């Protein structure tokens, strides 16, 4: 467990792939308690990453901090930036993706809708192509909405599934999904100071080809 920062109110760490963000046996808070050497430590999830996704996350270390961070997330004051490697490349090097998405609970998948309806939510992200090869591109993504599997679905629906995608792609890649929580920013729940935490992806495929 890589811990980037810790104080009495928050802890920022790197969530490994295949680990749940939620507080349950083997989940991220459980791993953090193990790393701290305190099985009873107060560690609370305030935002999530998909189980298969890795990268920077903040956890609250008391109820007051959890409440304040959750408020910032609800009010869109919490900034999240991701890096992804996609098959192909966007035609426009910098732009936005806007879709109507709905959650198919029976299939546990997020789908693109053609028109507004009950359960359909508008989803928006900005992206910028940072590098590319003949068949793939490194993309920086800023989320404006936080729908389940949003990044994965929005790119896959345009014929650009993420490298390593298993759920929304028929392509087979010999690696974990290339989606990384690169940067988070928020007001510290106690001091109110704006804080930013950044961590680059590991230098493994496919990141090493494009970083």
C-alpha cells in the first residue's frame, strides 16, 4: 500500500487494481488499516474508483472530514483527473464527450441512451490527447460528472475502448485496464486550503510506450 500523504483528517494513497474502494474485508480501507498497523483505525471511503482501476484516492480519517469531503463531491468542488490509453485516437486532439448514460442493473453495465428517460443521466468529460502511436493514444481526462464506468463507456461507444478493457470491448489485451486516477484536488476538510495530489502511472505496458 503506497501512502502519499496522511494527517489526522485525511489519507491519500494509491488504490491497487482489483481492490474494492469500499470498506469490507480486503477493501481499500482494510488495506490502509493494515499498512498503518492499526486494525481499528477510522478510515472512511468518500469517493470510489472501479474495482479494476488504480490510482490516487483520498480517504477520510474521521466523521467530520468524511462529511466535508462528501459535501465537496456533491457540490462538484472535488476535481478528478485521469490518464487513459485507448485503442485508436480521437479525431479532435482536445474536446469534450457528452452522452446520456443509464445503468443496466441486471447486466451490471452502463449503456448509452439515445434520448432522455427515467434513470438516464447526462454525462460530460473533457479530454486532451497527450501522445499517440499508430494504433493507440494517451489521453488526459477531466470528469465533470461521475457516472459508473463513465470514461470506459464514453470512449468505447466511439470505437476507442481503453487498453485492457474487458467489459466494454471484445479486444484482448495482455494487461490491466489502462485507466489511472492521476490527480485529485479538494479543500482540506479542516484547514480549507486547496490541496492537490498527483501520481504518474507505473512504467509498465502500455504506459511505458506513451509516457
